[in-house]
C-alpha cells in the first residue's frame, strides 16, 4: 500500500510539473478557441525626497506608488474585456496622514466589440481619448511618471485619473496608418444629472510602423519599433473646452534608439468648470536607449501658463536614468527634478527612485 501511495504521489508531482512548465511563459486560462482569461500585476515601489523651503526641511517617503491587479480576456469571438484595480500611494504621507490603508479602486473596466479593424466599440470606464501621454499605460512610461499636468483636470471633470464612464468608437484605416477615437462620456454631473455629456475625440497619423490595435499607448518601445506619429484631440462639455496637439518618435539610431514625445494643450474651463482657468501647458520627453548597457538617460520638461495672470504659472523639469533590467517587466528608474513656481514662491527640488515589476 505504501509503495502504491508513493507511486501515486510521484506521478502527481510529475504531472503537476509537466503542466507547470508552459504556464511560466503565459498566465492564460484557455476555455475554448473563443474564450480565455489572462491575469497580470503591476507594482511600482518608490522612494521620494521633496525639499520643503517653508519648513527648511525635506519631505521623505517610502511607499508603493502603484499596486495593480490586471484581468483581461475574451468572452466570445471578437468580444474582449479589461479590468484593472489599484491601491495608489500605499504608505505615502498625505495631508490626512500616512496612507497605510488606501481604498482599492477600479481603475479601468471596459468591454470591446470588434466589428472590423476600422470599427471597434468600447464601453465602460476608460481613458478619455485626449493626449498621447494621458493614453499611455503606466507600465510602459519613459520617465518615472506621467507629465505633471496630464491629469490635472481629473478632479474638476470628476474623472478617475483621466478616466470616465461612457462609450467610444475607434479604429484604424488607410492601411492602418490613421487611427481615430471618438466617444461620449458621463463628464461632470450635478445631483440631478442635468449636465450635458462630455465628448472627446482623437486622430493620429502614423508614418512608419502602426501602433494598433491595442487600447493603450507605449511611452518607449526601446528600439523594437519604428514609430513616427502626430495627433490632434479635443475634450469638451458645455462651456468647457480642451485641445491637444502631440507628436511621438521612437526610432532605432546608432547603438540604441531615440524616444521623443511632445505635446501642447490649451484648456478653458469656462462656466462649466469654473475652478479651471484658461491655460496652456507644454510637455516634452526625450530619451536615448543604450542597448548594450540597458540604460536610458531621460529628460522631462513641462510648463503651465495661466492666461492673463502669473498665479499658478510654473515650470518643472527632471533628469533621470533608467536601467531596463528586463525592459518593462522589471526596471529601476531614478530622477532628480525641480519645480519652479512663478513669482515669489520658493522652488522645490525632488529626487525619486522607483522599482517596477510588471507582467500581463
């Protein structure tokens, strides 16, 4: 009997190991040719030092910038979905104190119906189709984080870090070189929900390799693609209007690859978003990937200009170095930055180190 038990246990171990080997390559549960589920995780662990001239001291934080669980898949032919949760800034010191027990939020939750490569319909909670930077996945950014003004309107527009509930059509035409996105979203609402819907749209032309048909953009391809794209976008609700013009280049050059992203945004909150003054913002990101060393020096520069006043005007820049241990799956980023407000307000210096682990 003992010999039989040992034989069964040994066979079970071999069976488990036999099934475990292919799973290492892909966390994928396949039900049928048309039904599957995929799991993933994103963790960004950060150390941050920010000078506080008013207190003649430095604010220090060791925290989890993002910890996300990703769940996607296909429920029928040409019908897919994506859900992502987040517990942002876990352990960071906020005005209310240490954020040790943050609320877990639903970051993304949408389904997609593919009628054709030129017509894909999205429904749910998703990124507003505006600037390229606002449509990038946090797992594939070039610098440590997004531009400082990329999601600055989220509070006023009642969005979740640039995301809103609604419906969107998108697709690729002209040999997959022209991408369009246009949608209607919930927008800022009053208690009676009398406000009009929020409408947004984006058109991008890709001169070289196509970036589609994925929903999220990439901040740097690390030389794996030849991309040159220009785009324009709008975001509006009643008297609120915002416009974007941006460009992106990621191209193998010499012993590595160069990445450039530039964007100009013009925003006017009007009478709909009274807390949002008329303003212009600029974002520039530049990096060069040295393939042999797996490193990328990075520059991020941004400005905000409030129209007809200097209150709120500021310039931000940072210089950083990324080590792509396993490209976007595992990397370490460090950056030194400076925040220069207009007028007599003091400047701030910031130093950040981030470790990223990602799989999906």
